[in-house]
């Protein structure tokens, strides 16, 4: 089985028609038909069936197509590993970082750049619902964020630290000086929140509902943790935020934690990457620096 034939098959499957695939690849239809025959001979099974409109995949063909993306990711890893070996602690790293955790990254990344001044990086700030698919398809090398509670087959996790999520408000908010605030006192408040499908927000809403209270009223929905905190600092809105992220910006933005015991939520923060994937020397060093930083 040749890699070239596998790539050609993926294009045929995408177009559902040998002639259109041939046009896209700038090859002749007979050449692509030979490719299909070679694959079927290697697999000893039919992978396509002809239809009046073109071709349809058989169950074997569908199974093969599902594996092709994994093959592509593996080949990309091999190419990157070879390049990194020749460059040492350099190359290009692709990192996904949670919105709240992004406030903690600059100090860590500064330390890494001192050791690897030729390193280049792409950093995506988003949530796990966006970053996990990117990690699995090889677009990201690793994620630094909340460790989800759902099953993560095929992924490795290295714990960094525990973090509490708390309610926060402007230092000028009417509740800012209270020593203890019951959750019921927040029913009529308005909030700056992340998207509703994020587990941390779902747990916040569940805390209200479990006590027979109306869930938080979202005045502004935005993924950016910093923008939520900026809005809270200049309005009467509340938000739900990592204590470490809150500490990192509290002086510059004049925001503070509100003492709402029922809404203090412990989350595990860690580094997540594919178990069988290539992890560059720079990525490995980044993980080590993160561990050293939070161990202190």
C-alpha cells in the first residue's frame, strides 16, 4: 500500500467522483482508477462502489478514510521531529491556552525564550471545546487548561496545580466589602460570563438551580477572561474567575473576589497532549518550567 494511493483515495472520497478528483489532482481518471484497484488489491476488499453519480464508499472504504487523518498527523509529527533534532531547542510550537490561564503564561514563556531564543510559537487562547479537536487532529501540540472530567482516551495529562474559581466584582461594587455573602444575595445581579457550553459555567448555573434559585443573568457573553475582568472592573457586573488569574490582574484592574462560599469551585489545571504524538524538546521544556514554577 503506497502513501500516494492513500492520499489520492482521500481526494476521491472527498469529491465522490473520480473525474472531479482527477481534475483537482491534475491527473487522468484512468490513473486514479488504477490507484483504487491497487488499494483494493492491498486490502483484499472493495473500498468503493460505482453509482450513476460517481462513487460511494463501502464499509471498508469508510474505515480506511477514518484512518487517513491519523496517518497524516503521524507523518507531520515525523517531519517535525526530524526538523527539531537538526535545530536543537528551537523549531515551532503550537500551544492552546485557556482564557484564564493565559494570564499566567507570560512569565513562563519568558523563561523558555531565555533558553530557546530561536523558538517560534503559535498560541491559541480558547476553551477546551475548541482546543480538544485541534489537539486530536494535530493542529495543536499541547493544551494548558482545566483538566476536563470526561474521558480523554489517547491523551496524556500532567497535573500542574489546583485552582479555585470564585465570584469576583469591582472593588467599587456594593458587595465588595462584605465579609460573607450567601448565594441568594446574587440572584438579582447581572454577569459577564463565558459561553454556556463551558463546564465551569454549567457548574455555576447548577449551583443556583440546586438551591432553587434563578440561574445567573448573563449581560455579556465573551470567551476572553481578561475582557470579562475589564468589564467587571468598570461596571456592576459579576464574573466567575480563576483565583490565580484574578490575582494576576487585581491591582491593575481593581477587581476582587467576593466571599461566596457556596460558589468556590476547585478545578485541576494541567498540560494535555496526545499520548502517541511527537512532543518537541521545546514543548517538553515548557512543561518542565510550568511544573517548576507552580511547585514553588
